[in-house]
C-alpha cells in the first residue's frame, strides 16, 4: 500500500470520527411498568405485574413502588436526563399517583429530586403522562430511581404504571 493511500485513509477516518462525535441524536431508555416493585417486605396480592408489561394495583391501601433507572456515565455520555416521563392510568377516586425521581450519592445520602402527580381520575383509557422535565443543571454523581405512591383504590377501581422513559 502506498503512502498516499495510507494518509488518505487515516484522514478519512479522522473526519468520520470528528463528524460522528458532533452528531446529535435523541437517546432515551424505555422501561415497562413491570420493572417496578413494591417497597416493602409484605407483598400485597392486589399489586401485581400484568400481562403486557404494566404494574397494576387494585389495593385498598396506598402502595409505594420503586422503579429502577440507569445513570449514563463515561466520557462523552450525558449524565443528566433532559426529560423523564411516567405513563399511568389512574382510576382511583381516593387519591392521585405521585412519583419522584430520587437521586442518591454512592454512599446513599439523598440528593436532589423532582416530583410529579396525576390529576384525578382518568376520563380516557389513554391515561396520563407525568413529565418531570430536565434535571437540574448542577449535575449528579451517584444513582437514581423512580419512586411512586399508588393511591388506594375503592372496589372496582385500579391504578397502572404502564411504562416510563428517561431521555438523555
């Protein structure tokens, strides 16, 4: 292989690498509601994973659940989320779904958090989109998880977390 061809190939690789690093694409992670689990040792039989990926609650008690989130780390990766959304169906007349993104340090101390809540009983089968918006600009190093409180349900009512997304 001659020198000119080698130089040309190296230059092309450098240009492609530089172009790839400046390209921006929306990166998001989508999780099913079945990733969420109750936050207590005593499991309520009326809070269960539903076929199709949702977490369903018909419990007569308010139930806290935790949902895992990933934290993107490493060189060139965005560590803050630009938006986070939880998709819920709230058919409870006894309360609203309340969700909080909990940020904790590697030692477990609580950092910043954002909270959102549903707005009463759903009037459509499509449910509600609870949007957190962008994470504070201060940044965060540690781990995060989504914590939701599902309201108690009267007979015949139910609450679902169908899925949730994290945008970077």
